[in-house]
C-alpha cells in the first residue's frame, strides 16, 4: 500500500517551508505532494512545485470540509493512475484542518485498500500556539492527532520558551514525539510503520467556518514591505495570516505575516502580485479599513 504522511499546523507555522526542504533533500524519491490551500488562490503549491515535480494542488478550503472532501478523494484516487508506482504521498493540509477525520475518510471510501496513514506530523510555531490554542480548538486537535510535532522557528525564541512549549504539547498528547528545527530544516521519518491502528474520529467541517474569512487581493500598485508592516500593527490581534507577492520599487517580494511576525523576501520575477488574507470572522472596523487600504488600486475577490 502507498504510505501517507499528513502534515498539519496552523497558518504560518512553516509547513510549506518544511515541505520545500524535504522536497529538496529527498529529490530522488518517488513522492507525490498534495497541497491543500485554504484560500482560493494557490500560493504554497506553486512554491513547492519549484523544488518537487509531482505536486497536486487543492485550493479553496479544507480537504476535510464537506465542500472540498469530494475533490480531495478524487485526487487520491487519481494518484496511482497519474504517477504510477509512487513511494509515498505527503499531504499538506490547510492550517484550519482537523486531521482526526483522515482515518475515517480512508475507511469510508475504501481508500484504505490503497493507502495507509503512516504518520501525522504537526508543525508548531512557538509564537502563535499559546496565543491561539484557547480560541481555536483545531490547533489542539492537530497536536492530539499527531505522531510527531516539529517545533519550528526555534532561533526566534529563548530555549526556556521552547522547552515550555514542548512540555505543553506533551501534556496534550503523551505519546507525542517532538523535534525542534529552524526554517523546517529537519528530516524525520515521514513514512514509519505505525504499530497500532488509528481510531476513527473527528467530523467533516462545515463549508464556511464562521471563525475565519478569506480575502484575495491582486495588488496593482507598488507597495513597500515596510509600509505594509507598519499597517499590520492595527489589525495584529485578528489577522491570522497574510501572504503573497508585492511589487516594490526594487523588485518583487514575497511577504508573509503570522501572529509571530512579518517577513519580506526578494524573489525572481514571475508570480503575479497578489496577497491573501485570512482573518477573524466578523471583522472589526480596523480590519475593514486595512482591507480597504490594500484594495486601493486592486480588484477584490472574497470568499
């Protein structure tokens, strides 16, 4: 059977960075990467495609929500036909996905005759986990379902904070293995043999989660990262993620904001200037003003 590694982790924890690292160091392996993007605009899948040839993108929600699960099942069914003899499938779930339903999905669709869920891996950001775990139960579910947790971005936090987070994760899942890394640069066994069967659990999510709202904005003007960063302060408490590409006076930049911080990196021209925001449902006046400011000179697409 084809082994599956399911990679979870909240928005901005570093899942895509980890997979880009794995795709580079394991380039000789016959692995297929299935990338689930919560926003309708695929950004992460395109970034992984730069280092891995066999990538399938499923944007527009969570693969475990009722509106997208049928497409997810179809993509799993087509992998053996499309790619032939593969050694494994690495699935990057969206940041809001509850992985507990994966075992149920495989059994109910009889895909468990083709696939085995070998590993559930949770990427954890020390800067956001403690802030969000009490308001977003999916974050806890990701840790509870995991075999392995990768505490990422450890270069940005003191050792005592990383140790405290490791203890917190262990209290949520006593059988959890924990590794630490910087920028996802670690190489765990993604397809190890699990000795016990996974229990069924979890429920398919509703198509529209009232906790989140997504906005996609093609950026039609020059936008300097420093200006964007300064504007983010007013909405930091309710903006979960901003990522995408902006055109600056000195070239194209990839911008990435999470509640752990903001980064801007120059990139080779090619991707269209566009940003995706995921923020708290029922946005405040400040968030509406921020979106309106970004919309200036842009055309708006919203879910």
